[in-house]
C-alpha cells in the first residue's frame, strides 16, 4: 500500500514530527492555517475513525490531548479547533485518519465546525427516533 501518512508515521518519509507515542505521531501540517497547526497520525493504517482498531483509539487521543497541551504552552492561543475530516465530502484529502489541531487566535477569521449548514427537513424528534 502506498499511503503517504503511513510512510510519515513510520518514519519512511521525512516530515516535521513534533510529537510521538507508541501509536501515533504529531506532524506539522505542510499547509498550515495557523501557527502550530498540527496533525496527529495513527501509526497503523486506518482510512477513518471507523477503521481505527479499538485498541489504538486511546493512545491516538492521548496524543491529541498531549499535543494540544504542548501547543498551548508554546503558542498560548485563545482556543483550538480540533477535528477530523471524514470522507471526501468533508474535505479529507489523504485516505488515512488524521486529527487536525489548529490553534485559534482572537480575530483570526476562522470559523467553527458549526459553519456547516443543516438543510435537513427532519425534526430533532424524527432524528432521535432513528436511534431506537
């Protein structure tokens, strides 16, 4: 398999790795939208969150937490946007799970994840019913 993020996570391709634990690495995004914009890459190939083996989830998200703390200490941002683009329609470009950690600063012009518009005609009650 020729997966760019697998190669980076397993150090077969050079990248700016700024964090590592047994299950994940943190790399600086090559097209950052803010200073310190980092991605957490699982070392195991998983196309998305549904493919990530359950026994890997904890340390991948520990990496997110620890990297966020590190970014807080270095850049002292006013907040963070932390997210996963799952599938092409959401903006996923590389088919390997990666979690973006984006330091946010007052007045940076960025939007929240709530900028996605719900055009569904279904009521909240109808949607809740689907979970039964």
